[in-house]
């Protein structure tokens, strides 16, 4: 009798676990669809005729497929130049934030000095300051340095960010110190430990930070709009805003240009997808 009761309880427990997993999978599937619908609509609209974009009910598969929209969107403004500008600026910011973030995170995670925790908490607290608050002081500094309408005016203020330092520090703290102690006994320097021991174990979190920083830099609009004046130095986001003013309500061409502008971010995410998932899992980051 006891065995039957225990067996029944075990069966109910297993059924409950399966039901929970099934509900979770359904919720994740529905959430994924909700996230994908705007992107699918953008791609569908980019390949439609203008009169088909807002038809009801929506026609998700274009008929006919107008591939020429992509060519028209690319040639409607100097998109190639804007691509290169955005790629250069975003890549420089990524390299700068990785370099400063890795070094600062290692210092806060491993070195001991007076007031370390207070300095770190004050540093992280700056993330609560909105960017709009610092734009005017930053602009005045750039004007005094004669960096208005220059690439360095966009890049230099973004070479360091507390989010990257916080993310990397939290991961570095999870790495056992025994590995570093063994390396130090073998005569490895602090920088040697960082680049030979810590970083090879941190590929996931570094990939995650790379994608986050690249997306933020690639999609930046307000700060480049404030700093840049010369059309040859505009980024892709400013170019899209100009195209909207020129094209008006031609949403098929606008969606085609937007699709072309999102391709680098999509490709970067697909390439680093496994490392991103691993980095988010290991750091406990929620986004």
C-alpha cells in the first residue's frame, strides 16, 4: 500500500514537472513570436510594392517580391559611406570599452587598495545619471577641444562605461583564485595572469559585452546628430532620418533601408549567439 502511494506521488510530481516545463515552453514560444513579428513585418514590407504595405489583412509573404526596393534604398542616399562611418565608430568604441572595461574590472575584482568598494559603488552609481544630463557639459568640452564635427568627438566620450566594468567584474569574481596563484608562482605578472588566464575563461561575457556595445553604438542617433555637421561623416541612423524626410510616406523603401541598416547587428548576434547565451547564463544577467 505504501509503495503504491509513493508511486502515485512520484507520478504526480513528474506530471507536475512536465506540465510546468510545457507551460514555460509555450510562454517562451509566444514571447518569441511577439519579438519576431515587428522584424518579420519590416522584412515583408521591405519587399512589397508601396500600395501593399498597409493592406488589411496583412500580407506577410510579398506577392510579387520587389527586390528592387533594396537597390533603390541603397542608392537613395550615400548609404555605403554611412555604413563605413558607423562601422568605424562602433568598432572603435567596442575596442575602447573592452580595453578599459577589462583592465578596470580586473582591478576592482582582484587588487586590494583602500576605499575600493566605495569607489566602485560610486562608479556604478553613475549609470543612474541619464545621458541627457551630461550632453551639454560633454558638448562644451568637445567645443573647447575643437572636436566638434570629428570622429573623435563621437568615439572618445564613449570609450569607457560603468556597465561593461560592472559586468566583467562580476564574472571575474566567479573565477577561482587558485588558477591565478599557480600562475603567479610560475612567475607570471599581473597582466600575464589577466591575458593568459582570465580572458581565455571569459569569452562568453566578453562576447556578450561586445554585442551590447556594438548595438548601442550602431543605433546611436542623438549624440552623433549633435556633434556631426558634415554629411560625409554622418552615421547610418542619421542617414535613415534624412531618407524619411526625402521619401515621405514611401514605407516600402524606408523599410528596405531599415533592413539594410540592421544587417550588421543581426549578423554579429548570429555569429556570437552561443557565447552570448553562455555569458548571460554565467553572469546571471537579465535582459
